[in-house]
């Protein structure tokens, strides 16, 4: 089966590739790609057995999900995209957040909130068992300094909107 057939079966759903990954990782179906077998071309899939293997339990409670999303500011911890906004890498899609593991369950990670992060569907598509380091304060400042004055102003407005109490307190002290 190829990716066009999967799109057709999915009725044009844009996140059909995510569903294939869920079938593999969460429901135990042995779906192979060209990463698994060299005789498959990119975009081709092979279902080895219609009977799924036992899979990891991936049930994360609503409370844990809410805690992680709130802790992460409802933003993707890989690219910074905010939930519900147009995605910066694919503006035709709104950012949809998922809960991802810092250390994947297949590598011994747990469902404990300390091992979970918010990740958008775009970043999650290729992020299996990949963790990017968060940029340090110094690296962020360097990037902001390199930006245009207009972009620096947008960053300041965004920060003030994200932290209104702190911004109001700082502005009140300056007067």
C-alpha cells in the first residue's frame, strides 16, 4: 500500500501518517516502511500480519495531560508553536499538541509527568526517540539580538502578553 492509497482510505485526513505511527507504536500492528526494508520505496507500507502484537500501554490521564500542557505553556517544546495558531512550518495547518515522551517508552521511559512534554503534530511526525535540547538563555538572547528591530519588538510584545503581571510590575516600577 502506498501513501496515496492511505490518504484515500483516510478520506483526505491530513494526519494519516500520525495514525499509521499510532497503529504501529500504540496498537502493535507490524507496519513496515522503507526504513525497515530496503525493497520498499519511500511512501510504501507493508502490513506483515493483520493480528497486532501486544503493545505498550499508552494511557495518560486527562489530569497528567493538562498538567504537562500547562507546565509547557501550551507550546510545542521542539519548535515553540502555540496550540491553535497556524503552524510556523506549515501555515495551512493549525498547531495541534500531543503529549510526547522525553525518553520513549520503548527505551524504558515512563508516563510520569517529568518524562512528558508537549509536542506539536508536525514535530511529532519525525520525532520518535529524538529529544532536542532546549536553547539556553544565552542562545536565545543571541538569536533575538540577530533579529530585526521589528521582530525584536514582536518578541517583547509576545513576552509581555505571556507574562502580563510581571510586565505590569516592571512598568510600574519604572514610572
